[in-house]
C-alpha cells in the first residue's frame, strides 16, 4: 500500500497530527507541553507557518496550520526533532518518540476550517479528559474564548473574524457551535481524507489533482514517503557531497546521513539508494533507522541535518 501523498505549496492549509511511538505518551509534564508550544513559535518565525488551532493530547497532537511559503516538512522536522531531543535529554530516554512521520491533510479552508477547529477542540471531551472543552488547558479553545491571551503564532481570526477587538457575542457564538458538536460525527469527508490526504469539496479535490498531482503520481511504492515536491531533485552524488561538506569528509556519520537525506529529503526509494551506495534494500533500511536514532540523540548532528534540509528545500 502506498503511503499518503503529501502536497506542498505556498499558502496550503493543513490538519497536521502525530502520535507517540506504540501509542505511548509524548508529554510527561506541563513543562514538556510548554516546550512543544515554544517549538510551534520557532516554526512560525523560521518558516512562516501560521497555526490556527492546536490540541496536545497525552499521546498525540493535532494542529491546524498554513504554510505561507510552503515547506511543511521542514517546519515539522524542526518541531518534532527539537522536541524529541529535548524530551530524550530531560527524561533520560532514547529512541523514537513519534510513530513514523507526521501526517497531514490538505484542507479546503473556506468550507472546513471552522468545523475542523471544533473537531480538534472537542478531542479532550471525546477522550474523557474533560467534561467541557474549556476545562482542558492544552488546546487553543481557551484562547478562542478569550480566557487566555493568544500566542503570537496563533491566529483565531479565520473562525472568529479579523476585528482587533473581538466581541464577547462572537466568542459566545463559537462556544455554542463547539458545544453543539459534542457527540457528533467528524466533519463530512474527514475519514476519507485520512486515506487520501485531501479534505474538501469535489471542485477543490479536482483542482488539486489537476494542478499538483496530474501525471506526477508515482507507481504505488510503500517505501516512498510522499509525493515529491515538484522541482528537480538533487542527485545522490550531490547529497553525499553535501553531507561531506557539512559534517566533514572524515565524519563517521557522512554515509548514513547521506542515506537519510536521500530518502527523507529527496525521497529516493530504498532501491535507488541501495543501487548508488552498493547496499541491499534491507541494509539501506537499517542504516536509515540507525541514523534516525542518532539524530534524535545528537543535537549537533540534528542541527547539521536540519541545515542540509534547508538547502534542499531552498
């Protein structure tokens, strides 16, 4: 089965979510949650990602965001990697924190943004963590109601409007709308969108397919993590050279970093990478997993990989 396609362009609007490895907790304390929110602010500053809603559950998170300049993967790499490094160091743990890569659904904002924000804000109620959504401190719902001041990177105007001073009536109307959703099914098309990666009306889906996917969808390949960003890829030899230049030619992680970049940054298949490096597919897969673990525990290496990813996406 092919992995979900990831469509990336400037101005794209997404529902983004990620779950803990083996469904285990990803937040151990309030301090951890504050650090994760800080990482969202860093992604906003560095990559121009605007977030419209968030909900931090014990073992997963939900975000609604827009990439003003494109580059969703770069932003999420910063968020997930920096948070994993922080958590591993603070709690003396090692290894993967998240279950695979983050997932994203491209959303038609005009029709679905408000309904999606309601669905996300009701997560704690559905999970039995709170009787009312405003009782849960780790979602953006309290900012929507004006109970708590908004973070600079959080924009509630898409749902509440663009007035400088929101009226209490408008906030109350949104609260009534959210509470009316308790016990309701997810927004129409949500379940299907988790499979296709697109949530919207047929006209929106057709436009996305025609503009971004027509003639570009590769054959099903379970090792291909996403649809390639539609611009020329760096060659495998260039990626190896980038790793040598950034890490130093004698660094013991050069080869494995180049393998990681080839798969994660340029989305070559394991077979293509193995052909270049003279390795079996299983050998490439093992090398990729080992360097991923090393990146999560080695902040110097993580920063170097992050810098190279910036060059690849620039």
